[in-house]
């Protein structure tokens, strides 16, 4: 008799539990969802939504169905149930989360940037929560970039600057992107102003919140210098390149910026400054073959413009020995000229030029062979015979 009473009591308790939708829902979550049995959880939760369509906790059931589908990798069904949450409970925090998650699935998982753009635009236009609006702007910038929507990218970067001026790390990340687009559109003056705005932010850096500040400063100064080069404002370009150097501790980067300065000197026919700067860089980077090849080639260019044939040849040889293809090509041309002189029986001029070439070849201490010398020797032997 006692056993019968106990069974009846358990049944009554069970009926009481399952007559309460909240307890029934959390029982399903504990029994299936928490144990990662997502397929069974989905089936039970769907049954729950049909059984208790007007329950106060039904939103939680829809969310758990959506999350379960996410866990199963069924993204389309996950989106379907997030959309149910977003449409049925428009003004809730859950709806905001659901919309944001839909956008993220389109963007990061399905790589459907067009649908992601539409969803984040909806979030930006409809939601009042500043946190979600800011995140929406960031994703709208990324989606616009992926879809090559330059006008929209610049628009949303401007929105970010205007509405979230205290988001320093975001601003210092996206202002260079705005500058890149302006350069692509040949809006060089606008790009200079954008970089100047970036430098102002980096200098102020309230609360020291901005990360990688030196690198960002260097890049901004270098880009302004490059833009001033476009306008042929050489003094300003040199000034900004030198400021970029002050914001770098990397010797290789400094050498590259100095090479840009030397090119400005070369193009503005200031050969003396150009050679002086290149020799200074060369001393520091004599062991770096790639850099030294470019340095010596640029020195050769300077001497060519100064009409100093001997020193031009000397530095061309050094550049060629260090692997510069342009220098090798020019030396090949030099070889061809000597051959031509011999064929035209201009022996004295040919011998003079050949002796100059051989002299510089012997002066270079590096024990590397260059094919042009041996070709010239072969031609000489042929004509002497």
C-alpha cells in the first residue's frame, strides 16, 4: 500500500512540474542542451514552443533552438530562429543580440558580405543601443571594404569619427583606411588632411589608450611625405620623411625611408646631398646585399646625371655584384658599346673604356665574378688576333 502511495505522489509531483512551463523548459535544457545532445534538445524545444505558445519563457526556448542549430553547424536554421526572436520581441535585449548574431553569421561564417551589410545596416538604423550601433558601424566598414563600396566605407568611417570620437583605437585603425581610399580616388589633399587628423589624435593620445603609437605615427608621416612628393613639394616631403625616421627604431625601415629622401634629392637634381646621404646609409648597410645594391645603383644614377662616367661605372659594378638586375643590364649595355667601338675600328676609345671598366672591376674587393668582363676579354682576344 505504501508503494502505491509513493508512486501516486511521484506522478503528482511530475504533473505539477510539467504544468509549469518555466520548470519544463529548464528541465529540457538540463536534460538535453547542457549535455550537448543538441538534436534531441531541438526536438524537445520545438515541441515546447507548440505546447506553450504564449509562455513568458518561450523566447528562451527560441534562443536555445537557434544556439543548438549553431552548435550543429546548421547556420540557415540558426538564422531562421534568430529572426523569429528579432521579429517577435523587437524591443528586447534578446532581439538586439539575435540581429547582431545573424549579421555575424553572414559575415564571419557564411562570408555573405552583401547580406551581412544589409543586416548591420538594419541594426544601425533601428537599434538605439550605442554599444550595438558602434559594433554595427565597424562591421559596415568591413563589409563595405569587402564589397568594394568605397563611398560607403568613407561614409561609415566619418560616422564613427563623428559619433564615437573617444574610440581612439578604432579611429587610428580606420583613418588610414580612409586615406587609402582617398589616394585611390586621387583626392590627395583630402588624404593629407586625414593623415594630419590622425597625427593630431596620436600626439594627444589622452589616457595613453592608443596601441602601436610609434608605428602609426611613422606610417602617417610617411604617407604625408609621399603625398607632398606628388605635389612636387620636395622640402615638405623631406621634412615629413625625417619626422617618420624619428618615430622608428628599425634600422631597415630607416634605410628605406632614407632611400626615398635620396630619390627626392636625385629628382630635384641635388646630387651632392643625394650622394652624401646614400654613402651614409651605405656604411650602415654594407652587409645587407639587397639594400646595398639599391644604394650603389642610386649613387651610379647620381654620377650619370653629373656626367661622371668613371664613377658611374664603378658604382654600377658594385650594384651588379650585389645582385641588382638594372645595374647588370646597364653593364651589358656598356659591354655592347665597347664591342660596337671595336667593330667600327674605334680602338683607342674602346681600349680607354675597357681599361676604365677593368680598373673598377679590380678595385672592388668582393671576390665575385661578373660575366661581362670575361665577354669583353673574349672580344679583345678575337680582335687582337
